[in-house]
C-alpha cells in the first residue's frame, strides 16, 4: 500500500479491498450511521415540540440548540471522556475506548444539528398548516407526526448534514475511541495517524475514499428526495 | 360519529357583542348574530370588512377580544365542537399524501375507525367526481380539483355547519360551478352554510339571507331577495352598485 500518487493509492485501496481498510470503512459507517439514527429519533420529535409549543425558557432552548450546532468535536469528546473515564460517573460501564463511546460522542454532536433544523422546518410548515389542522380538530400533539411526515424531505437534508458532520469529525472519536488498531480506528483517525507518520499518499488515499463515501450517501439521498418532491408536489 | 341523533344539536350559533382587536386596531365590533339550524347565509362586504375574521371567530380558530361565541351544545369541549363543523378556505391546505389519504386523515382525527375511514373517504371522493384521482398525490392536482378535494374532505366529516371563505376566488368558471353545486349538495343534506364571496352573481344564486359587513361592523342581516332588491343601508346600496364603500 505504498506509492507516490495518492489517486493511484486510493484506487489500489478500493480495488484490493484490503481487509484492514474494509474494517476501518465499515466501523466508520457503523459508528456514524448509528449515531445519526439515534440522534434523529430523539431530535426530530424534540425539534417539533419546541416548534409547536410555547413554554417558559423556550427562547433559551432555541438559542441553545442553534449554538450547539457549532459544538467543537473535541469538546464533545472531552465531555464524553469525562463521563466514561474510570473516575467518571459512568466509569463502571467500561465503555471508554469502545465503538459505543464513539457513538455516544457523535450522537451528542449530531443531535443539535437535527433538532435545530427540525425546529425550523416544522415551525415553517406549521405556519402553513396550522389553520387547516386546527380546523380539522387536530391538537398540537396530534399535529407533530403529521408535520414531521409532511416535512420528511426537508428533514432528510438535516439528517444528511448530521451524517456529514459525524463522518467528517476526528476530535471526538479520537478522544473517546483512542484510535486503537482493529477496535476503534475509523477513517478520520486513520488519516490523522498516517499524516503524522508521514505516509501522505496513504493518508490522501484514505481521504479520497472517505470523500467518495460521503458523496455517495449524499447524492443517493438527494436523488431520492428530488424524485419524491416531484411526485408529491 | 355519523349518527348525530343522540347528540344535542350544535346550532343555533349565537354571537353576542363580539369584538376582535389586533395590535390596537379594532377589526370587528358590536357583532350580534345568530345562525339557526338550516339555511345558507352569504357574508358580503368590501375587502377588509372582516368577513374572514367573522368566520374564523365562529369556527373557533380565533378567540373574540370581547363578547361571546356560543353554540347550543354548551357542554361539549371546544375541540369536540370543532369536529362537528368544517371550514373550506380560499386556498385549501392539503397534506403531502394521496387524495384519499387526505380525506382519511381528517376522519382519523375525528376518531373514525380504519375500515370506516376508507369507506367514507371513497364515498366522498366518488360523490365529488374524484374517484379516479383517489391515489394521485393531492398537491399535484389542479386548483379546482384541490378545492373539490377540500369539499370532499368536509363532506366525509358530515359537519352540522360548513364555513366557506371565498372558496371560488381563485377558480375558473367550471370549477366555480362545481363548488356551487357542492354547496347546494351540503345544503340539501341539511348542513348549515355560511359562506363569504366577492361574486355577487354567486351570492344571488346561493343566498337565503345576507350578512353585510363594512369596516368591522355588521350593517345588515337581510333575506336575500330583499337585500338584492332593496338593501336597508346606504353602504349596501353603494356596494351593490360597485361603488367604493369607505
């Protein structure tokens, strides 16, 4: 897996289906997709609740969610590290330096992005639907699944943004995962490692593979949503 | 839910000294009005007279700043009363799902069982000539078809009173005719009709009586024949002659 040209290296990596690389790519996808799935299940309804209900402190929640979209991955990593480290409150669970810890950290990163976007999208749609849904006799609680479903394609964009953030970040997974070969090494931490080792072609090759993966997932989702938009009007 | 016989009747609807203020402006005031169990009332008046506002207050989408809006079925909660009325808006809001699913959704909110939902929805679409479009996405239907779907949705809900807020102002003549036929069908089934319009020909065709609003006040409530021949107020006379009323 050496050579001067990073593109050749990338091609070689893909064609050879090097088991180490396959393992790294698989773990990257597994960790990031799990984190995005968990975050979406929690954040989509939460965003909708914040959009539809008025309660004391709502402004702070909205501002907080928006601010947390920019939560630095290393800080998220550090917070999870402190929670899970041996001396931490959840230290007895023994999760530090496992893929589960990485999922937790990435969920923390992705959650505010999806929740803030869900809040915005559902609030805009409620603006359009509110009279009609109230006229039909639907309560706000009843309206939440309706609005989430009708906004599904706009929300998909938010979920994708979340996936982009999760698959691209290195700080959080490095701190809580430890970049252990064969256990917690993912694409981004592998790239960081190879760069610091000086194997730039390999690092670049891995980078290209990562780029391709993210583009593949995004364009697939984009295609699906464009087609559905045309069909559903 | 379709057996209304055991329920106390919703009508008459009585408005007493109703006023509505928004941001320091009085948009409606001194409204005293009752809608009995049957008939077709057409709400007329120049733009900004408060026609839409009046219907939204009746329907319960807005709360009056003063006065009361009271249904005969007093003991029911607000939402269960809402479910026994329908409103058709100028621009229908349809959900991003199929035509029939839109009707089924309204019935689901009313608490109708799944199998009955499907049957009632299919019947309503059939009745409004939409059966062939049942599985098309509601949002890609034409404007006229969308408004007919909104009417079919209201039809399936079997309301005791139907509010229509300028339902034909964005439609072509044939779609307008379809809406007028639908209003007639609701009337024949015994649904109380309250409708606003800017189309005086339409008002003549449909009205049993006319509520005339101007600048947020109720100027007259007159049987239709009388209103169109000899309105009681100078403002209504001017309005019928197409003069600016201010």
